[in-house]
């Protein structure tokens, strides 16, 4: 089978970032991107042009916060963590995603 990396489905990146920070704790942007790719088993490709604008947007909404720290290779990096409003948003995003998956599944089953 061919190794195909797809782009992140529209509207799911916020959910993936929030879930990653909720489960892994504080991470820098590169670590968040690599963790999402790892969980996706290589089927998604995230680059700086994708992850950092999303992190900025989530921080502006108050769903994540950030602090400067030192990465594992001794470089200065911004570490992100989920906030209480972010945890509430994560619950809402998860519920929305479950409804979307259920709807698409019903449509696919009905199309047979």
C-alpha cells in the first residue's frame, strides 16, 4: 500500500491540538505537531505553516496559554498548555466531532 500523507481535515486541527495538550501536558509547537503525526501513524503531515497559526489562534481565544522554556535540545521554545476554558472547548469539540462522524456514517451506510 502506498504511504500517503494527507492534510489535516478542515476544522479538526483545534480539536487535535487541544486533545494533545490535555493528554500530554505542556509541549512546544514542534512537539505538538510530532505527537499528532505519531498518533495519526504517519497519515497526517503538519508543518510550521499549519501548526503555529493554529496555536496563535487558540491562544488568542484563551483556550491555551504559553510560557517560554528550554526544549530537550537546549533551545529556547514556547511551551503551550490547555486552559480551563480550553478544556470546556475540548469537550464541546469532541461532542461536535462525534455527531459529525455519526452523521457521515449514517450517510455512507444509506448510500449502499
